[in-house]
């Protein structure tokens, strides 16, 4: 069985569609597997529908915050006050220069720690 991405409401909807396709490919539609996959697809679709209003509220809050604060203030609120990682901030859809700079610094530090090792 494939792994389904259940990280966001949109991903859950896509997973439901994949499960529906997988269920329709079952040779015997009266089989336990087909029934289970159809049920799984329905459950995923129900979860995605239930999460949609929450996602809409979150999008409205994010939009409001972006309108009310410049990038430095917004980064401070999200990173310091809410203890969000830069990756979490980026996943919300904020494209803040502070996040990119921090991720660049972390990548550079990881490269320095690894050093230049060459195998023969």
C-alpha cells in the first residue's frame, strides 16, 4: 500500500483521490480490499472536508498578520513568541528574508562541519 501524505487538508484530499483510484483498480470490487479502500477514501475525504473551515480561518489569520506587520516584526512574533522554526514559518506561506537567511546559514554550517572529505 502506498504512503499517503496527510500533512495538510489539500494533501488529505489528494490522498483520498489516490485511494479512490486504487480502490477502482481492484479486480474484484466485492472484495474486502476494494471495500476497505473505498471506506478509507471516504474517511479521508470526510477529514479533508472537516479541516477546510479551519484552514480557511488559518489563511485569514496569516493574511491579516502579513498585512499588519513588516517582515522583521512578523518573524519575531512567529519565531520568538510562538517558537516556530523557520521551516514551519515557510510552510505557512510566509516568504520572509530572515527565514531564508537562517536556512542558508544552517546549510553553510552543516557543510563546514562535514568538511571536505574525499574517498579514494
